[in-house]
């Protein structure tokens, strides 16, 4: 027989009572310990001060020891309740003044029971000129007022703790009970999840909604399986589709030098369309891959300088054909925790756009820096953006329809937003366009 499901109300009340008891006991003992230590130290200092005054009054005379009890000094030992004071002035084994049967004190201070009372004693010695023996001064005071003060402070602290905790517990109980109702709990769980998080809900729930939670877990498991299949299909399709289209584009370029002049324009148009199709398919597959990777990115420390250098190296031939100079600026090494696949694709899109629209005999520079986060700045020396550049981050929006499908900047923004960053586009103060890709 399965164990019955726990009650949320009973569990909450039980936990509150346990925390309440621990909180009150802790407040009492902490306050009591601190107050006892502080008041004990204060009492010790007062006793030592009076004992030192007595010691200062002790002087040696030929064949005798003279001293005078400074009775006004005993006023500093007064507390809010009457206290008894015991003293003894002793030279060797001879008691010169005070109580003869005071307990023996080891060290310079101690708490002893004397005449059925808890008495705090301090002791100090004053050496006298040879051959006189040193004089030992012992001074003690009962601790009734000290213990009364300590207990009063501890009880008061406990009462304040009880009052404050009851107010907090009442508000917390009402709020928690309202927010942790079973259906609200499931709703909050689902609402706060990442869209790609299909892990089962494992929280303990009342028996009335166990069937509902089981059904939700089964449904999420099915969706997770479908999503994994879609991701695998896109990953496989990326290679299967890119290769033949890239081959078609390359063959069309080679065919231009072999065909008769009367059909060369048609073959040239075919080559252009093949390149555009190759770029469009590549960006579509990249966009789809990044979309289905949301929530499953694997963040890890990466040297962004190495990654940027690899991207620029992959554009060397394209940049040479476009007569564009590529440059990388920044530190020799910059390690940051990122999704390397996503950031690589974003940088590829930004550099590709800069080469296409930066104009011939121009320059495309990539600058890496870190302030509060990672900043990748891509600049070109072209004509810059026309109108509001923020529109260019919309999917399939482009200022040059013949040159691209309008997905490059959209992909870069998608990667930045997925990493809690942003992509800002604006015209450089000197010349050209500037793209700031930022990740915290």
C-alpha cells in the first residue's frame, strides 16, 4: 500500500512551528550570552579599577604596611539591585584587612560560591620594597543584579522575537498558503520554465492532482522526443542541403568560361541565383538551428580572440575577391563564458554583411573588448545604414534585396538576446556602419 500524500497545510504549519521554536530559543540564548559577556567584562573592569585604587594606597613603612581603603571608589560597583562586596588585603599568609575566609582565587579573576552566593572575584598583587613580601588584594562582588539584568534582556529579546516572528509568520503563512495551492504551484512551475525545458515535475503534490501531474509529465516527454527529432533532422539537413547547392554554385561559375557568348548572360544569371540560393539556404538553416537550440546551449569559457580569428580566416578568400581588408583588434587573449556555436554564427553573419555592403577597397575591422561584459564591434568603411538601422534586425528585412535575404542581422540579434545581451546598429562617426554585439 502506497504512503498517503502529505498535506501542504500540515507540513507548512509544522515547519513554521519548528522554525518558530528555533528562532525564539536562539534569540534568547544569543542575547543572554552577549549580555552576560558584556556585563561580566564591565563588572571585571570595575572591580579591577577599585582593586587598583586600593593597591595604589598600599605603602611600605619600616616594619609595617600602611594602606587606606578608598570607600568612595566602591560607588562604581553599584548596580540596580543591592550587592554585597567582599575584600581582603593579605601579605603572605597574614590577612591585614577584610574577610579572612575568602575562597582561593586562581588567576586574576574567577566566579566562586561564597556564603551561598555567586561572587565574582578579581585579584592583583603589589610588590613592595625588599625585604617586604608582596601584598595581595582580593575584591569580590555578588552578581544578583548582573544575572537579573542578563535574564531581563534575554527574556525581552525573546518576547520581541516572538512578537516579530508571529507577525511575519502570519503574513508569510497567508501568502505562502495562497501561492502554494496545488494548481497555482503547477501553473507557476510551467510558467517559469524555459520553452525547451520538458523535464518532468517531481515535486510532491496532494493525491487529488497526482493524475494531472502524471499526464503533464507524459505530455512533456512526448514533446521533448519530437523536439529532439526535429533538431536531429535540421542538423542532418544542414549538411545534406548545403553541399549540393554549393556544388551547383561552383559549377555555374566554372561553366561561365566554357559556354558560347550568346548564352553566357543566362549562365551568369544562373551563377548569381545559385550563390543567392546558397546564402539563403545557409542562413535559413542557421536560423532554424539557433531557434531549436534555445534553452539547450552549452555555455563554457572560450577564448573569443581565437574564435574571431578563425572566423576572419574563413573569409580570407571572399574578402580578397571583394578587395576588402580584414583586421582584428583587441587583447591577445579574452576568455569569456559563451555559447561558442551561437557566437560564431553571429560573428559570421556580421562579418559577411560588412564585406558585402562595405564597398570595394574598403576595410572591415573586428574589435574585442571587455567592460561589464563581452563586446564584439564590427565596422566597415562603406556608406553606412540608410534610415533606421533597427529595422534591419527584423527577419527578411533588407535594404538590398538583390544581395541577401535579410536574415544575417536577425540571426546575430537572436544569439545576443538568447545570451541576455543585445545588438546595436548605428553609423560610425567617421564613415561606414558599426555593429556592437554585447553579452554580459
